[in-house]
């Protein structure tokens, strides 16, 4: 038993072809053998032969793997394809027959909608481009290179199509240092870039508008006879791809993306082109809260101003303040909307309509205040005239020197406007009897001009007494009530029409 174990130990430690990586396994086997011996178990000669045969087989397999490791790396593939330091693969279009075009497949995915600038009419997006084409010089057998089916190499080693986006207005600064090659001639080129492109905005329904912006991919260098583009035209499929990869939309809601292939003439040559159309809808809740509702609040404040008294300038100043607030909102709107729109946006019509209604209300307030002031002017003038005549009569009474003619003249003029003073009445009563005859004679001797003037004043006073007091004020109040109902009716009709058109209108 001891001898058999010793021979087995010599066999294990004496194998020259044993790999260092197998030594931990041998130690484990030795430990297991010692434990077996301790339990009283023995190996016979057949078992030793079987074990030695297994060891020799492991040695052969290990030698095969070592030889295989010499080609199991990417450098061997590059050397086999002769890509290293060989500029011929990147200089010209990879095709064996120059009469045939190179087909390039393009797949676009929207990763984020960063911004849509209405004033500049630009669309800022973050997109992913997946481009593939076949290179007949890129081929190897994966079985000869440890099943390497694809690998990434520097982008400068191979030819790439000169893709450009026709609507782009800012140069792309992103660089992709590597491209992917496959063992079956397929070359893949993936690129994520931020694109600032032109987009004609349709703001007729702002802020309930839907925008469609295009991204047109084409080659400037190669005509259609040398380079042709192809893309998946299944709208639902590419839309689903973009929805899965979409990261952020900001204030816009992505709806769908469609593609079509087109041929366009460019400098006397036909060029292939793939056009992607991105459709998105604006989130309008922010504009409703910050713009449309405040203007409605200003309109309700203008309606409430009809409860303010027309006497004084408080009502007029309040309406002017509300009108200026609407003007500020119009200035803000002017900074948002582009000036090159084909039609006046409905939101501008809404603002102008509300501004016009408030301006008419302001003019009506000015008219009402004018009519009320027209009634107050005669009262003030009458009070001023009465005061001046009283002072004049008082002066003449103070200069009374006993001359009956002077006193009679003053009494006649003052009696036209107001009651004679008590002193004059008392003096007139005392001298009435004594000078009655003289007064009648003096009146007969008055000049004809003075008599005509007295008659004219009496006629004017009688006409003023016939007219009812505050007649213009009553007219102003009736006008204010009628205008209030007409104002509410017209404003309601305007709002109903503008919002119905807003909902049912289509962008052109």
C-alpha cells in the first residue's frame, strides 16, 4: 500500500509537460489521495494507467490552447486585413466595381428635444445617428480568429460617407474616434450629436401649436450614381425606437418621426437624400397660466370698474392702469412670436381684441365724465356771477350820497340776480312815499339801451328756470348702463368666437 502511494506521488511530480496553472489542482489531488489512504483505500494498476492517460490528454489540450492564444487577439485581425498604417482604405470609396453605387443605410433616433426658438425659427435637438454600409475589403473567418465576429478600429483607418444635415446652421463639434467592423463586410458608424437646425415655425395656434421640423441627410461630394441612401420607412417602428431612447423633452411633447427617401438636384448632379420629419406638440399649460388667464383677469377688473363712481378721477385712472397692463403683456408676446409669420397668430388677435374693448370702455368713461362736468359748470358760473354782482351793488350802496337816481340804478341791476340787501329795502321803504313820483319819472328817463339789457337778462333767466336741473347727469347714467350691457355682450361673443377658432384651426 505504501509503495503504491509512493509510485503515484513520483508520477505526479515527475511530469515534464505539466503546466504551472495545473499545480494547484495537483496539490488538491494529492491531498485527496492522502485522505483516501488514511481511510484505507488503495489504487490498483488499472486505475493508475487510467489516471496517467487522463493527465497526458490534459497536456495535449493545454498545448492546443497555447497555440491558439497566439491568434486570439485583435492585432492579428488588423494584420490580416492590412489596415495598419494603410491609407488606401480611407482614401477612396470601397467598391470593387466603380460602376456600382455604395449603399448607405441611415437610422435616426431623437434622444432629446432641447429647445424650439420661435423668434429665430431654429430647432435644437440631441440625436443619435446609426449609419451602416458594406466594405468588400473587410472580411475574415471568425473560426480562424477565436470566433471574433466584430471589433472597433480607429475611424481614420477606413472610408466613411460624408454625411451632412442640410438644415444645420451650426457646425458639429462632436468627433467619433472609432467605428465598428464586422467579419461579413458590414461597417457600423454610431454618432450622438447636438443639432441646431432651421425650422419654419407655424405659430397661428400658439400656444396650442404643433411643429414639424425636418432633418435632411445627404452627401455633398458623391452623386447618386456613386452613393445612395436607404432608410426604414416604417413610421411606427422608428417612432417606437425614438420613444425608447428619448431622454428629455422639456416643454415639448414628442409625437412621431417619419422618413422618406428623395433625390434632389444639386449643382447639375442628382444626389440621394433621406429626410426625417420630427413632429412635436407644445405643452401649453404654462402659457395659459402666465398669459391667457392674466389678460382675462384684467378684463374682469375693467368690468368691475363700472361700479366706481363717475365723480372724480379714480375711475379714469384705474382704467388707464388696466390698459397699460395689457400693453405690457403685448410687449412680452412680441418677444416670443416670430415676425415672419404668414398669418397673424390667434393669440395676437386675442390680445388686440381685449385691448380694443378696454380702450372703448375708457373712451366711454371719458364721455360720461364730460357730461357730468357739463352740468356742474352752470352752477359754478352762476355762483361766481352772483358773487361779483353782490360786491358791485355793495360798493354802490356804500357810495350812496342821497341821489335817488344812483340808488335806483343799483337796485334795478341787483334785483335781476338776487334779492336786495336788507339795508337797501329799509331805505327804500322809508323814502318810498316821499320819492315815489320821482322814481317813476327817473325810470321813464332811463336810456333805451339799459331797458333792452334788463329785458334780455330777464328772458335768459326765465329760460334757465324752465330747464330741469342735472339733465346731462341723467343722460350720462343712462348711457353708462346701456354701454355696460352692450360691453358684456360683445366681449362674450368675441371670447366664444376666438376660442372656438383656436381649437378648430389648423396650422398651415
